[in-house]
C-alpha cells in the first residue's frame, strides 16, 4: 500500500505525518456560565419589560435604580426627537460660500447619523420601555418638524395674499 499523494499537476508530494494523539480533542463547556462574574452580559432575543437593562454602555443605567432607568428613557426620548429635527437640513444663507454650506450640511448629517445609530443600538436591548420612549420621541420630533413646515407655508401664503391686511 502506497502512501504517496499526488497534487492536481501530477507531481509527487511527501506523505502526511500522522496526527499526534497526545492532545485530547477539545470539549464543549458544561454547566451554566451566565453567572460566572458580576459583569457577564446576557442578551435577550425577545421583547421584555423591566428596569434591569444595559443601554449602550456596561453599567448604564445600573441595575435596581428606577430613577436612572427613567432618566435614561428621557435621554433616549430626547435623542430620538433630535434625530427627527436634524433630518430637516438647515436653512443656509444664499450668500454663504459653497464650501461653508457643504461643511455645515456634512457636519449636521454626521451628527444625525451618530445619534440615529445610538438610538438604534439602544432599541436593540429589546426593552419595551426603551422602544416606547424612542418611538414616542420620533413621533414628537416628526410632529414638530411638520408643524413648523406647515406654519412656514401658511405664513408665506398669507404674505402673498393681496386681500389680507
């Protein structure tokens, strides 16, 4: 019996040495590893209620602190409002140079993108309270933006109406 190995080109390759049997095959861990330390992270894969949640950073808002949880919900609410308000680009002066206008719009877009990703990562904690706070923030921000736009349209229509005094 020959142990010679040929590659695709037909050349003769040296035989492979046998695998050493001194190291045992890797084994799967056994037991519950979820409470091995105080800093272990467990991720939920379904929506849940509760104030014991980790949002964005380890240790924030802290466990068993209802006040910090409510403060973090308020912060995320305002973050979602800011994302919606920043979705409307700034009104730039016609006298501004194109470079200044471009840098300003790019900066605001970058800030909005960072805030939107922070909001998205917060929602990925699967906490229902966070989800409600973020959706309410987006809704309020959308409402503010649309009311502002409608007021501008109404004031422009009133100023062009010749019958109005």
